[in-house]
């Protein structure tokens, strides 16, 4: 009977003041006849409901507030679940006892970055790398073998960019293995990655007629909040990553500037750009939600992609297929400013947050 009461107490949920955080009461570890709280979090992501253990009150020094922060990090994809961490640790330990091949290290690499979009990398790996390197240890890979892959791809008519991405993937796998102690450091005398030179210089300018059609396509877009992201790109020249990571706290309407946070910036440096009247107008028309992000994803966390709507508007405006949905708007913004004659090169460089005038 006593055991049944203990089971019922451990099964009962007790609410906290934090949404999605509750606790159960259970036997305290190592202390007879004492109890402690075990905190759990509940959240929804990608259409699925997750319930996970956050930790014990004493054994893990867990509190409801700390569990709430863990819940937010899990929703935003910034933290692995306890189960995933244990699985990763077990996999790493197992790998240390086994022959750590490129294939095994890649699997661990994927496990360490579960929220990364691996589709392109895995496709490149299977087509160009798997047959030759899957069963090899990183320390056994040679420069000649890597060069042979690059040469075969080149003879097959693959672009320098595709070759560079493929070799870069292999290099990243090996570097991950070294970082995690899964293989020894590689002697550059035996393995060197000679990357092909990629000429990706591309400029995109919109004519006045193209701009008119583009703005009309934006006005016809059903999701006007989403359309506002594209409008803001055209009004500020912000990079895709900065737009997707933009939070309301980054915008100072009173002083008139936008903060580009270093933790999400391309250069890792916090910078400010002025909030123009057109950008202000765009932001004031965005419908706010409970999310801290200006353009949140479906779960309220940071949006990870914007390709579908951007391409839809591009096509509706009749722009060329090779007009890059977001980076093209950044180039168009720079082109309009440069051709206006009202902005010098230095100012334009600062507005675009370029590190050098040559890039501008």
C-alpha cells in the first residue's frame, strides 16, 4: 500500500507558474525518507508534442525557472534533449572503442547538429565521397585521393562551387573527428585540400519596371507578414540571416536604428544600421505575436527558411529565374543607393556592413 502511494505521488503532475513546466514528487536520491521535485517540460515543435525530463531538484540543481529556459532552448533548437545527449555520449564512447571511419564520424557529426539541414551534404557525400572514403580512417586519407575526386568531378562537368562544397564537407568531417578526439590530428604533409577557385561574383539590378512589378507582386501576396520580410530586405539591404534572426528588441524606433547582433551576424560583430522611413513603415505594419522574432516560424521560434515565398513573389513579378530571392534584393538596394548619387562609397559600405570597400 505504501509503495502504491509513492507511485501515485510520483505520477501526479504539479503545475508551476511557468508555461509548459510541471513537476512530480519522488524519492530523493541518496536520502532515505526524503522527497524532491523532478521537473519536466512540455512543448510542441514541427507539429509534434514533446514531454521531456528537465532534471531533479537536488541531484541536478533544477528549478522551475531553469526548466523554463531549457524549454525555450529546446523549442529554438539550441539545446539537445537529455535523451539525445545521452545517446550522443554513448555513441561517442562507442566510437572511441571502434575503428573511427569517415562514415562513423559523419554519423556522429550529424548527431551533434540535429537541427542542421543535412540534405545537400548527404547527397554530395553519397554521390562523390561514400564509395571512396566511407570505410577509411581520416588519418589514412591522402592528398592524391582528394585531388582525384576533384578531377573526376571536373571531368564530369561539375561546377567549381559543387566541387568546393564536396571537398569542404570531407574536410569538415575530418575536422569534427579531430575536435572530438575520434582521430589524431592530420599531418598536412599527407593531406592537403586544394580548393577550386570559385568566381561567384554576381550583381543584380532591378529596372524601375521590374521594381514596380515586384512591389505589385508583394501587395498581392496572401501572407502580408511574410511579404514584409521581403519589403524590409529591399528597404535595408539586410542579409538573409539577419532578417530571419531579427527580434523586436533589436529595433529602436525612438532613436531610429536596427541592431545586427554579433551572435547571428556573418562577421560575428554587432553593428547598427539606420532605420529609414521606408523600413519603419514596413515594420509598423507587421502583425506582432508572442514571439520575440519579427518574422517567426510556425512554432514561434526563429524561422529557418524563406525560399518558397521568395521564389513565388519573384516568379509572380516575372523576374529572371537566376535572381536570388533574398540576396538579389540586397544587391538591388545597394544599386539604387549607388545610382542615386546621394551616398558615397564609404557610407554604402557601412550600410551593407561590408568589411572592405572592394566587396562593396
